[in-house]
C-alpha cells in the first residue's frame, strides 16, 4: 500500500498522525478498470446482479450514538423516507446488516464496542460516518472523544454536518451505492495497518 | 428479548455475596448484558441485569459510553463559544439547553433580556418541549411495538423543526437563544407558522390519544409497570415528568419562575401512581399546556429589541461594523476574547423536557467559564432506574427506560 | 429584519436573597456554630462554606429540620482552584420541595500533602448522591468516605488521571494502543502497559509518570 509505518529506526516524530491512512490514500479503482473477474463473462454478469442487489438493499445496523441518531431516525421516518433507496430496514443485530451508519460522537469507552459490532457484521460491509463528530471529532477535540471513527473501522463515506440533515444522509447513501456499483474497494482496515487489535476483534 | 441481539463484550459479574438469596436461586441466576448497543436503550446505556428466570433481581446501570467531555471543553472556550456545546448535551431539546445556559450567563453578568426576547424564548422552549416529547412518544411507542405512532410523531416534529430552520437556518442544533437575547430577530412569518402549528396540533394530539390512551395493548404494557413512589423519586433526585407522575407537583416553571414564565397561565399535570402509564399521560397533558403557553406568548409578543443594548455582550450589526469604528472594536473583542463577568458563581435551574436542568457556572473574572457544570435530569433518572425495574419482568425494562425519557448525551455529557 | 427600537432597557434585576436561605444560615449558625466558616451572597444565591468533616451531620439536620426540609439534592459538583490552598471546592445544591428553599453548601478540601482528598459521603442522607459522588471521584479524584461503590462512572475503569482537574490537558493525549476502553472484566488484572498516557510535548512524546497505582479497578459492589 505504500504506507510507511515503520518508525522504529528513526527518532519518533512527536507530531506523527495517530491515523496512518488518510482519505487521500484510500485505494480506488481508476475509472474504466475492470473488476478482477472480467475474464469470465458469465461471472461478470452475475457480479453485476449481485452488486445491484447489494446496493439496492443496504440494511443498516442501528448504531445511533448521539444527536445524529435522531436525524437518522428522521431519515427513516415518513418525510424523508430512506426506504426509497432500500435502506430502511434497521437491524438490531449486526449479523443481519451490511451497512453501519455511525451516527454521533464516539467516545473512547465506546470504541471497542463499535469495533466489536463491526467485526460481527458479515462481509461485504460498508461504513458511513455520519456527522462531524464521527468523521473527525467535530467540536469535541478533547480527551474523551475518538477523533474520527476511521481510526477504528474503515469508513467508506463521510457525511459532513452537525448534525447532517436527513437529505445529506440520503445523499451519502447514494454515493455509497455508486461506490458499490463501481466496485470501489473500501479503505484498508485501520487496525490492520497500525497493527492494533481490540479485545474481541476477530483476526 | 431476541437471542441474536448484539452483545457487547461480556463481562463476568457474580451476584454479590450480600444478596440474600437461597441456594437454588443463586445457582439459577443469569447475568445478561443489555446494551450499550441496543435498539431500546435510547442511546448507549448499558444495563447489567441479573435474572432469575424472567424476573430481574438486580440491575446495574453502566453509563459513560457517550462521555464527551463537554464540561472540560467548555472551560477552554469563551462564554460565547461554550453556547454551541450546550446544544449537544440533550440533543432532543437543544433550545432548552441554550436557554438554561444563557440564563446562567446573564445572571453572572447581571443583565436581563428585553421582553421580546423573553417571549420569543418561551415560545421556542415550549415548541422544543413538544418536539422532545414527540420523539419520546414515538421512540417509546416503537419499543412497545406501536410503529405507526413513531411515524406520526416524526411527521409533526418536522413542522417544528421547519420553524427552527426558518429562525436560525439549522434544524436541530440552532444555538438560537444566546446569552443576551436571540441570535437574530424572529422572522416575519414566524407568527403565522407557529399559529398554523397551534391550529393543527391539537387534532394530531387527539389522534395519539386515540391510538394509545385506551388501547388495551398499550395499557397492559404500561399500567403498574416501572413504579416509583414519591418518596423514592424525591430521594433519588428525580424531577420533571417522572417526579410529577409520582404525585409531586414540582415544576420549575411554577416553583422558581425564570425567563418570563411567571407571566403565563398554565397548569401542571400530576399523576398518582408513578408508573409508566402515568408518566405517559403527564407528558401528553404537558403538550397541551405547552400549546396554551405558546398561544399566550404569541398573543402578548411585544415589539422592540430582541437583544440587550450592550455590544460588549451581543455582537453589533454587520452594517454597523462597516461604518462605525467602535462597533468594529466591539465585534473584534467579542469574537476574540469575549466578555468577562465578575467573579462569582451562579446556579440556574430550568424545566427542560426531561426535568430540572441546572447550569452551574463559576467565574474567576476571566473570559472563560472557570467551571461549567450541568445538572442533567436524566443523570438522576438513570440512577433511579433500578428501583423501577428490580422485581419486574425483563420485557418491562424497555417500557421503563422509554418512560423515563433519558438522553444519554445529557447523562454522560 | 426589523429595526431595533431604542426603547428604554429594563433595569438590571436586583437579586434579593431568599428569606429561607437566610433562615438556613441562622439555623446552621445556631446548631453548628463552629462548622460554618463563611457565608457569601452573590446574585441572590446564598453559599455557606462549612467544615468538611461535618457535612454529613449538617445535611441530615437540614433535611430533618421541619421549617426547612431540604429533601431534594439537586446537584453535587466540584471546582478545582489549582493555585489555591485548599485546592478543591465541593459544591452541594440543596432544594426543598416543600418549602421551596434553596441553598448552596460548599466544602474546601485538598492541600499539597493530600492530592487525592477525601470528604464524607452524603449517600446516607440522600441516595441520589451516589452517582454525583462517583462522577466527582471519576473526574476530580476526590474520594468520599462511606460511599457504597466508589468506582469510575464516566471513564473506563483503567483510566489514569482525573480529567476535570485543571492540570489535566484538555487534548493532546495519545491513548495507549490498544486502548481497551474499559472492556476488561472487573476481576482480571490489567495487561501491562494499559492505562499509561503519553503527552505530546514539543520535544517528543513523553510519558507522564503515573500519578497513582495504575488503575486497579474496584470490583463493583465491593467498595465498602
């Protein structure tokens, strides 16, 4: 991946980022490149159907943390109606979900739980970081808040706003559907990159 | 409770030695972990429940999963900047938080806002109370299986949020009420929009009553469940609808009128049993009373200033900044340093939709609050939760949590 | 936007002291003459500073006095005056639901020799105090003697330090990796290396010496 994480030889940089994978480094499939299965015509068509069905029925695990969760509830209610895009089935169990909308600020105490829930979700799975706090810590740059959930789980879509309005969340969902349709891979797992593990994380 | 619910990492917790349990009960108890990620805990509350069969013999609330450090962050910002943090504590009622904080800062500064600001604040706070109760009603009803109520409640809440968006440009986190008055004058169509809502909402409220109040399923799930006596509720610091449902007529708006509430005529609904059903009825009747207050405040809304006439506290107008040197200096001073209230400490109590919301501010004479502390009503209610659910069935836990209307952003701060 | 009129501003409110708060002062000065250290009026709020060791008795007396009846504990919090000796204020906001009396009690504790001071717990008077005292213990490090279960409430049980102290940095803390976030069973020892925080300084990442025994958490319920 071209990410130099080996700082043992040199003098440690005090300002080295805690997060080693930036969004700019997120590997993306260039436009026009074919997915790996491109050689097999039948499988390509099957994959297209699979992707279509995956992006049309994204089932989110209900991971409401704070303020943004209320806007997420609004998005699933009658006025905004996220079910137009097939994502209204909020599952209480991560085993039945393939999308995690992290709605709200993530505290240090909650971070292992988030990771645990993420690990329980079956592949393929995607993550939307909803709101400023989930994306970067927001106004809470302090001891208690993880400065962005991308330090804990790989995030596909960041939705800005404090809190984002439901239409912004729906736009983020549409972007994720576009991403799935184009077979863009998710960013690398931050824990795999930094070599960290959380209690209960599988592998 | 579904078996496939997500389990947070398990934690071994034995029944304590002091428990008076016979040998058979001790052998048969089971400890389960409810939360912090659970659809019915209204956030990230975690309960460690010790069960005997389906009966809860011990409940241990574990909070802090949303600890945000708001108090510490507020101590590092000016009084003006700390306002935006208060929105994010009780995120179902941001304007009520703004009001409590603004009143505390104004008391520290020793100023009082003009009447128009007071009336507007009352209207906004009562609209926010209705919006908060709608979220409570919808989410606690969906926990007990009434999904349609959730959809109806959020439909009406959108009308209120549209009014807030009209005033401030934001749906939820408005920071519209600020120390010294309002951020801007009420928009021209505010009166009409609120009156439209006043005309619409009573019929919608009747609709909810039709759906739930005499519904056999609802009554069976709520009546006699999650009881707390008045003495216990007082001893455990409960306030708001939880305390009033137990029969104590304590409403801060009546007992310690603040921000102009003494001008308005309204009643305090009081329950008698202290169970889930009474708390439900108290909140439903409170919405009626809020409509009464809003109507009176709109009728009596005076013209005039909406901010104090002191540019050391409120920023000067944009057109003044470009023409007046003094206004430019005030603007610069306010946004870089802020104002310096005299040293001292104040505690302001207000009636938020959840209960008594207190703001304690200690000033050392500097531009930042030396200590900013919030007395959150939900914090006390979480503490009283074991009293309500110990001895009850596990299915009633969800009803009890829904009825005390906790917001974890406020509990953990 | 309507033009703001230049109507006369309402006069700043005078803040009259509450009569029942003054009665409380009189009551305490009669019953606990040696314990009342200072009485302050500010913005109509009465603050009574009392001797720390008498707080439980005073609270019980205030609750049971028929003319006052402080039956509702609104809040307990603390203030860290870093430069002052004694360092901490513990602030109690009392309220009577029957007589509508309000008063603020205050303790001053902590000095150079006792960085983690101790105050008597008032959980026996009002059960509501349990969570508030746990919160103060967690965020300020003030212990409360006689508290049934004095454990961390907001932060993970293996956290080191007390964030609301003024000498605790608001930000710039690198949590050890991995930070377990409190998901360690209460009865298991902590892995080595957990709970250490490093501070970012211009010179480099410098580990702060642990200010106390690296958090061996209390088992819940065994605090007595």
